[in-house]
């Protein structure tokens, strides 16, 4: 799927200039259009997370895109921009065998399915707030520390197994409410990047016996307030848009509705990665501002799907 290896399937397809970059300002600019949508990728510009992330920029006739593979939160994938440009990047850089798609737009899914087998997809909505829009809820909650991890895991395990570490709790921001000596509601973070000004709230959970009392709203409020106090200018979260009570609760805190996003588990179709390796080896390349730029074709979302043998090597 390159300029130097003839493949009839690529004839007439748009060609893209693709470069891996460590230029933080260039990455930030590529993500600037919707910072809430791009929260996970922006957060990986934070020192300590940046070393565990890789970023590719693509430019071509149908538009531009940015793709990031990261490892600080487990193996994760972020895609943004033009779907055809994303396809071109993934043809060269599909990433690890298994990953978790933290952020993709609904229109990206058919493109991702060419490279990955997608499972457990979640159709979600990104919401975000700032110092200007945030409205704190009345009430108090307890700030959790690493020493509280056993209690926290016990709460989360009411509905699903939980194996958070003390280090994870210390790195993040977690607040909880107790009743009769036990945690009954908690909220925390997926990502905290105060130097970049971004944080992502998550792990909001209330024990089934204590729901309907506004506890989730309160702990989310306390987490959000601390993140804003620590210098995060934008705090985002992801919610099921059909969960009307949750959407309304976050809206009362000043969270504004944003883009539709899809999360999913992904397994690379080319398990050995030989197809992408060959394309990287043969793709034309040149130096641009100290970075290597390669050319590759991208298939538009409407392009006819390749046969099963071709899909196994793309």
C-alpha cells in the first residue's frame, strides 16, 4: 500500500504525507479544534506521560489527521481528524496487537475496523467544564489516598472486579463518601495533566443501595473542584448519552455536552504486523524539519472493503 510497491487496490487512492513527531506545539495545534474530544491525547503531552506516547500527523488531499498510540494507561489508541488520513497512518503504524480505543468519532469506526477487530464498543458522549462554567455541589466528601485502595476496590467490586493500586490512587484525584464506616460512592480520574491544563474524570460509582441520593454528583463535584484548583483549565468526562440522570447531573455541575465518541477494545487483524512492516520499509521518505516523513495511501470510508486475505495484512 505504498508508492513503491504496485498494488492495484491503491490505484487512484489519495496519498498522504505522514510523519511521527515529538514537537509538542505541533501536536497541541493538531488537537486544538476540540480539546474536550482530544483530552486523552492532550494529557499525554504532560511530562512523564509524553515519553510513553507516540504521535503521527498526516496531511493529504482529503484533510489531516492525528493518531496516537500510548502506554501510560495501558495500551491505548486515539484518532482524530479525517478518516481517510487515519487509514493511511494505520496502514504504516497500526500499533500493538491489542489496544483500547479511548477516543474515536463514530465516522471513524468503519475505518478502524479495516485494521482491527473491534469488540465491546461503547457509544458515548464527551462532556467538559472549566472554571467559568463549573458549579460546585453542596456537601463534603473525603479525599482518598493510596492507603484507601482496599476500601475503594471493595466498592468498585460490587459490580465488577477492581484491581487499582495505591500508586494509581496517589497519582490521581479520588473523593468518596462513607456510610456506617464503608465507602458507598466514589469518583476519580483517568488522567491528570495540570501542566497541560487537562484532566479526565472517571470511575464514578455509587453502591446500588445508596443510589438516587445525589452522591455521585457530589463526589464528581469534589474531584472536579480539586482538578480546577490544581490548574486544569479543562476537565472532561465521558458518559453514556442515553443515561439521562447522569447527563443531567453533570450538566448541573456545569459540564457541557460535546462530541460523540466511541470507545472499544481492539485487536490488530494483522497479528504478526508483517504487512505494516513491509509498507514502512518501502514507503518513500524524506526529511522534514529534522523528522522523517513518509507517503502512504488512504482508503475513504466509502471505499469497497478488501477481501479477507487483504484485510489480514492491512
